[in-house]
C-alpha cells in the first residue's frame, strides 16, 4: 500500500531532502522534494500529497506559517523537522496543527517509522467509524443532527450555521459531532483526543485547544464553552434532534 502514498519533503537543505527521499523511496513511497514554502503551496493547490514533512527554517515563508495554512484547509498528516529543540518550539508546532515534531539531527529510519504511524492513523480515521473505546451513548443511524442553528449532514459531512454552509475539515466535523452526540457534557481534553484523534494519538493535548480555536473562528457564536481546569462543552438550549432526511432533502 506504500506505493499509493505521495509524500512532500519541504527543506531548503538539498542533502537532507535527498537523504529523506532516498529512505522513503526504499520503502516504496512516492516523494516530491521542495525547497520553499511557496513551492509547497503551489503543490497544495494543484496536487496535494498524502503527508507533509516540513522544515521550520525555510527561505521566505517559514514552516510554521505553511503548516498553519495547510491545516486551516485539511487534516492531512504533517510532520515538522527542525534544529530548534526547545519545548516552546515543539508546542508551537503542535498548536499550529502538526501531528509530530522531530529534532535535527534525526535518524531517517525514525522519521520513516513516524511517517508510517501517521499514515496508518490517517487511514483508520478516513475508513473507520470507530474513534476509540471511550463509551458513548448509541446514536441512531440518521442523516442529520441539529442543535439550535447548527446542523450536521452526516452522510455528506457538511456543516450549516443559520442555514449557511461552513467549510470544516475532517477533525473539525468530528469534534462538532462529538459535542452534538452528548450535548452539555463537559469533556476533558483527553476524552476529546481519544474520540477525535483515536487512542493511538501521540502528541500534546494542546491539539484540542487549537482545533477548538479554529472552529470558534469559523463560527463565532457557537456555544462551545471552556470548562476551567477540565476541558470543553457545548451548551444547547434543548435536546439535539437527530432524524432521517426525507427524499426531497
């Protein structure tokens, strides 16, 4: 299955690019080497890869900004690599949406192992309805869920607010679905990591904060509340309605 995956390696150091690509090609992955964020953005718009390996220190736009722009549009796996090894740098990378962070110099074999892990997780997320073993109440097989002015069209994975469609990434949609499945429940960050990212997620729980921040930016009046010292909940004035869409819908 490796041969079906395309991986973009963005680093202005040609030696590192060639080394990483050689190891990935040996594992039958297809690779695209790029030396700037500007080149990477063109690729993203025209023919996006299945996973990104991003260096932070790039000429022009840096890897942080590139990561932020990609993550605002999709949940494609992103692994950041950098000579910066402080906790602040790692946390910033994770907050901006990267799935993993590797410090230079690194073992190419370790990078390949982490890439495999991220692709496996991405595959499970996109091909399985199981989001972990955390117990949830049974949800009927429905076409839509509504709470106030928020509506989720489940089969089409579309989100509407006050009747207007709002573009949401896969994880943003899953987060909203979790909140609607158990309205008014206060979830811990660990709960949300398990339900949205899966049990095998390895990374900071700040990923939850960043995802919530993105959702709030897209729907400013959405009643997602921070629960001090605990996590988050979505307030609803009434029970969430779940129903089958009629053929005319």
